[in-house]
C-alpha cells in the first residue's frame, strides 16, 4: 500500500517562505515521478511542480516559476517543495502525487494534502 504524507504547511505572511515535505512509503520511491499540486477553494486542482524519478527533468507552473523549488531525496523517500515570496493567491491545499508507468499501466497515488494559508 503506497502512502504519501505531506507536512510543512501553515499560516504565513505575504513574502514569507515554507518548505513542504512529502514522505512516501510502500513503494520503490526512486521509480516514481513526483509532483506537487494545489487546489484553492472553488478552483480546480492544478499542477505546481514536477520532478522525474532521476531528477533529470523539473517543470513548474508559470505562476510559480522563480518562487517555488521542487527537490527529492531518494534515500529518504521524500520530495520537497520550497516556497518563497508567498502571495495570498498561493493559499491552497497542497497535494503530493506519485506516478509511474509500467508495462503500459499508469500508477498514481495522492497524499491527503497540507494547507498553506498566506495572510497578514
């Protein structure tokens, strides 16, 4: 059973920073591409950042480029999202996602999310 557990969210003032973590268990973490998504109230879930299994490709949503940084530590089965220069519009529930394709089948897993609230 694959489990993803996010942590590190909280209430932050505009301009502040956070580091989100997502710890994976029940899988060979290094085989999975990892992503962070977010969902604000009344909005659809959107992809924020993605890192491939070997960290050779990293992509960001245009809205977060230059402020967010995704990284992973395969030895710790953990993916991180460093968020800086936070804006009120970054307020959302942030989800971790693990995905791999094997023999033509896609396997995708989600965490429960960690809340980030940006407010003065």
